[in-house]
C-alpha cells in the first residue's frame, strides 16, 4: 500500500 | 474554530478538479498518485516531503480532497516564494478536520 520507504506514510522520504 | 479556511472557494474548485482528474479511489489519492503531481512543481524533494507531512493530516499515507487542497495550496505558495511552515497553521486546517 505504501510507496517505497519502509513504514513511512510519506512518499517523499 | 470559526476561522475561514485559507483555501478560497475558487482555489478549492481548481484543486478539486485536479484531484478528480487523478482518479481518486474511495475519495482518496495514494502517495503514488500525488507524488508525480507535486514533483511537477520542480520544488526540492525535502520541501515536498514537508508539504506531504503537513497535508496528510491523519497520516494514513493518502490524501482526501481537503488534504490534497492543503498540499496544492502549500505548493503554489512555495512557488511564489513563501516558505513552507514547519507545522500547519490553524487557518490552513480544513474545517472538516478541526
């Protein structure tokens, strides 16, 4: 569901 | 709580039409759909990351149409040279989220 970046919900991190 | 939302009705209509053009699912846009739109602004990624932090008010990794309007508002202001705030000022919180 979330974009790459682990558990972050921020697609820019 | 009675503060008028800084996003004016004319702007909201414009942002809503962009929101709808991106194909929201269940009234929400995923980060994957919003990201290229924000990248189009050519603003630095760290600025866009902060814009996302401020606009994804419930931190679910998706933006509804009010959250999306906050994101677009911040991007447009940033393009006009205004700094993106570190936290969301009360007048920028959508009335539906107060």
